[in-house]
């Protein structure tokens, strides 16, 4: 009885992982949280601008959000990523 939910969960994980690799052109997705210790604040800030630009390119009229709502969400997510990356860089520089 418990075998079915476990098997279904495992199958879902395998399929979703494969879909991620298929969407990234067959290579493992890049993890933005892995910041080398030599990364400068300017490089991280540029990466934030790149995140925002890419996010805005992903908007399309068929989405459930207006372009203005999408931009606000993109800006919030980009800021959260920047805050995290700057914290990681600061922690790496302390070591």
C-alpha cells in the first residue's frame, strides 16, 4: 500500500530532474548561490541586472500577470538574489 506513493514520488523526481536538464540544453543548471570568493560587488551587481533583464524577457502576453506586475516580481526576486549573493561573498571574504 505504501509502495505506490513512494514509487510515484520517485518517478516524479526523476522526470522533473530530466526536464530541467532538457530546458538547459543538456547541461546542469547553473546554481547562482555558488559565488567564488574572488567575485567583486560590481560583478554581483551586474549579475543582478542580468537576472532582471532575463526575467523581463521571459514575460509574454499570455501570462496571468500584467507586464507591470511581472516587472515588480522580477525586481523583487533579483533583489533577493543580490542580497543572498552579496552575503555569500561577504562570508567567503571573511574566511
